[in-house]
């Protein structure tokens, strides 16, 4: 089977990182939880533009799942992931056991305040604490010059940028644009769980984003009016339940003013129930767009 070299221990990864750095080579890290798709491959491509070595971590991080069922159901296919990583020129895969990153008796967490209170932080308590803790561990293990994350997880990018600045990690965080299916659905490892009806209705997210963007282009600036349009669009999908639809400042993630005066992040999280015949699972999808009122 085609596979990049696999490293499973922090110690070996650090030694390799020191070797690359001593030889003057730049390292880019692409952290993933596996279940790779074209979105991850776009992160690899972006990473390649910034470094001589592209390393990928594949680790389903237990501490960022606030629902144990979600963790158990997370799709895992390492052989397929390794083949895809090799095909896309990944130079090394870090694939540790949970015990390697969370040793017996581990008591240390990294927590970013404020930015994690709203949006996914509000609906998934503890999620970002798990993300920032594991990303810290991955950065300390791989010692990369840059790390690449998908902008579909806009809040995650903002939180990680804050953490890296606050703790002086000395790594550049690159956000890569969301990759979409031809019909507009943002790629996600969770999409495989959508039954056929929910898959069709999942386009409600991108339709909601499009509707808001079109309204802004026509001159609408009212926050509540824009959100009402988005909610109406999503409301046309009977299997959809809105978790949040919010307009926020793209940097601070504070709520946007009642009248938009500058760029605003439209962030959506929507749960889709299985279809009436029970096809598929309950799936929570997120998507976002920065709306930029002209002038
Ligand atoms: O975005 C993800 O896949 C995860 O949150 C990350 C950054 C790999 C941390 O586990």
C-alpha cells in the first residue's frame, strides 16, 4: 500500500523536526482527524506553497467531542487516509495513540476565553478547550513553521490564531478557503452520514448564505432583516433545525451591530434529522461567509 512514513511518538516527531530545521527546511503541518476528503487535500496544497515538507497529523481527538456518541460514530479509515495522503504528496503522517498525546494522569488544558463563548462554543461546551489543547500538543510535537486550517471552521481558525499569538508559538496560521461539492455543499467528513433527503436539503445552508449576500448586494444592512432571510431559507428544509444563524464581527466574533457598517461574518450551524424512512443519521453542519457591504 502507498503511504508516507508514519510517526507515532512525539519524541520521534520532534527529532525529525529538529533535523529538518537544522537542514534549513520549512515544515508545514496540516492537522486533521482523518476521514480525508478534497477539503483536506486543498489544505495540503496550501501547505506546500509555504514549506519544503508537508506533514499531516491524523488523530481523532477525544477531548473535543462533547458528545461521546459523536466520537464513537466518527468515520475512521486509516488505510484510505494514508493512500490519499501519499497521492497528494504528504511527506509524513503523525498518527499517535491517544495515550501518546494524553499521558496517564494528564491534567493540563489550553483554554482561550471569550472567543470560545459564542457560536459552536455555546452549543458544544468544552469543544474548543479540546481543540486548543490538542493543537498545542501537535504544534509542540511537530515544531512547524506554518500550520494550515480550513476556513469552514471559521471560529476554530480565530481561536487558534489567538492562542498562537497569546502563547508565542512562533508558527504562522494559514486559513484555506472552504472547498465545496459542485452543488455548493461545503465538504465535511460528516456529509457521509446524511441520508439522501437530508443531503438534498443540506443545500439550505449555502442558499441561506447566498440569500444574505444577495440582500447585502441590494443594499440591505439590517442585521435582523438579513438573519430573517437566512432563517426563512433554511426553514424551507423540513429536516433542518437551526442551531445558530448569527452575524458577528469577523475578528473579535462579537455580535455585529444592528446596522452593518463593515464586513460581518455570517455563521450557520444546522442539524439535519434523518429522512422519514430513517435513512442517514442526525448530522450537524456548519458553514459561513464574510458579507462585505460595499463602501
Ligand atoms: O479541524 C479539525 O479537524 C480538528 O478540530 C483539528 C484541528 C484537527 C484538531 O483536532
